[in-house]
């Protein structure tokens, strides 16, 4: 079949994979002007939809964006900041101003110090090689903080385009749809191909006569826990409501299992302390003795220790150990899963997480 390109975003049309760029149902091919499902939804329902692209495709478009003028809006999942940063984001940014959006603020407990979260996010951005102009913590589902974002963006962009970038699942579509619902009134949102012949899957949402908000495909980040999980397990792991902290009084030699997805051993501690766990309320936490922990995992993974459920277990990697000795109270963060606040200095913890999933320390945010 001869290649057909979407009249909206320029992506090559395919009829196989709904989650990928350029998908259109076979019936759409009979029309004279073919547009992909994503552009169709935007055109008729004023709503963007999620499509994915691999990191290597993303690298291809980096250089192109870097040569355009405009403002970059980088959306990350506040519950998984490291995991949801685009690794090569600095290449895309160039000299453009960057606004960092920490989405899903509604999931953090009310007692969270949001200023600390912002400071920490600024540091993470720096580690990824970008200097951000401003950081906003928002809930694009609830609308929290979104007016401030819209106001600031209008100021910063100085009439130029806005590029919205992010990994899959951070809530980029929800974020854009919120802005569209507030700002775009009764107009045909989509224009014809803004980047002719590029097959990039950029979608152009006009802001005024001369500038646009551009939705870029979501980047699939291999280090995210989400890619290891079946849809069902992902539902359990992804918090839907404000997280309720769970406190465990633990001695040296005790172990916590977070479902069967991760394990935390108190390897060395001079006395009993309260360890505060911040994970999806639906995830079961089991306490056991370190000496029994391996057996428990062998005998009960996928049953008592679940998720991982059956579908996830088909490709489940080994757990890999990370050891930390803390100089002060710190959060031990398991990317894409949550974190444990270790209360005292001098404690040594051994954290087991699936191979490839990042585990790190940060100053406590609560
Ligand atoms: P995208 O892949 O980045 O476009 O992400 P989506 O917009 O499809 O959102 C991914 C998931 O996160 C969906 O289940 C959304 O309902 C959820 N989500 C998006 N924004 C928020 C938010 O502000 N708060 C919460 N709790 N969930 C959100």
C-alpha cells in the first residue's frame, strides 16, 4: 500500500496500533482527506488524545524542535519526577524558556511542603541539564493551579508558540485538554499540517492568529515501572486519591514488601523507628523478618505478594538491591511506585526494586 499521511499532523497513517502515532480506523482511508484518529478527535471534539513514541523516534525530532522558537512546557508526574523526565530534554530546549509542570498534585498528602517539592524539582531539572524559568504544581484533573499556569504562559511566550512535551502517562493530554476547554472557544481547533511532510505527529492547536500550542507525542521512558506492569497492576500502583501515609515501627532485621514489587530491609539501625510509607492506598504492604523474606518471595509472589499479577509475571525481572546509609532523615524513592521516609540518621536500608527501575534518596518532602 502506498503511504498516506495525515492531513492534520503529517504522521504516516497506520491502521494497526491505536496507541501509536498515525492510527486511523480502516474506514477513514476511504475518505478523500485522511486524518488520524487523534486529529479527528481534536477537530470534532476539541480534545487531544494520547499517542506514544519510542525514545529513538523522539531523538529524531529533537533537533527539529530545537531549531524552532517558542516556549517549552515540560509536564512531569509529581509522583514520579525522575521516572517521568525525558532523558534528553536538554537537547530539545536549547535557548528556549522552559516551564516545568508537576502534574497530579492532588495525590500528595495535604501536609506536603510544596515549596520543598518545587526546590527539589528544580534540582532534578538541573541534573537533567535544564534551567527552568518557573515550576507549577497542578492537578489537571481538578484544575488546581491551572489558571496560574495559563496566566504565566501568556506572559512568558510573548506571542510565540508553546511546545508541550512529556513522557507517557504524566497527564499531558489531560493538561492540554484543560487548557483547551478554558481558552479555545467554538473554533475549529486543528489547522492543516503545521510541519508539512515531517511525519512527526505534532498537533497544532491555534492560540491566536500567529501562534499555537503544539502537542508532541508522549515519550516512552524505559526506566518507568509502568512498562513492567499489566494494565490491571498499573491501576493498583497508580494512586487515584490523596495518598494516606502508613507508618511501620521497625527494628533492624525487619523487612517490608510493597506488594511483591519492591522490598525494603532495615539492615542496620540502633533502635526501633517509625518508617512512613507513601504508596497508592490500594497497594498492600507486608511486614516480615529479613531472614524469612527470600522464602516468602519464592513461595508467595503473585499471590499474597501482589501485584505483580499473572500477566505482569510473564516478563517480570529480578529484584536488584540498592543499599543506602543515611546521614539524616531522608525519603527513599522507588521510581513510579512511591517512597518511604526513613526517620533517623545512621540507618542502613537495603531496597530491592525490579532491575532497571531507579531507586534514590532525597530530602524529605513531608
Ligand atoms: P498522557 O499519556 O501524558 O497524555 O496522560 P493522560 O492525560 O492520558 O493521563 C494519564 C493518567 O493520569 C490518566 O489515568 C489520568 O486520569 C491521570 N491524570 C492526569 N492528570 C491527573 C491529575 O492531575 N491528577 C490525577 N490524580 N490523575 C491525573
